[in-house]
C-alpha cells in the first residue's frame, strides 16, 4: 500500500484540482462559522430573564424566555 502524507492524523486523499480547491475553500470558511464567545457568556440578557423566571415560576411557566434564549444562542452560532 502506498504511503500518503497524513493530514489531521488521517491519510490524505489525492483529489482532482477542482475538488481540492473546493475542500480548501470549505476549510477556510469553517472557522468563521464557529461561535466567537463561550456559550456561558453569550446572550446574557436573555439568560438572566430565563433564569429569573425559572427560579420564580418554574420551568413550565417560562417557555417563552427559554425559547428566546435558545434563539439568541442560535443567532450567535451555537447548535442548541
């Protein structure tokens, strides 16, 4: 079996020119889609409202605030 250089610990596959350029483009854009903050620091306003509501009224009564916080986190790039 021919030895291929390792990339990220996996054998690299030889791709035709156009496919190789597409892969490079995907790798270049991937870091931009990552959230810029830690999830604990994102959306502090909706987090505070959600937490206060849950403490005072219970989780079932706070669906609106929970969903608002999840929507905010998704807008920040988190997959929740």
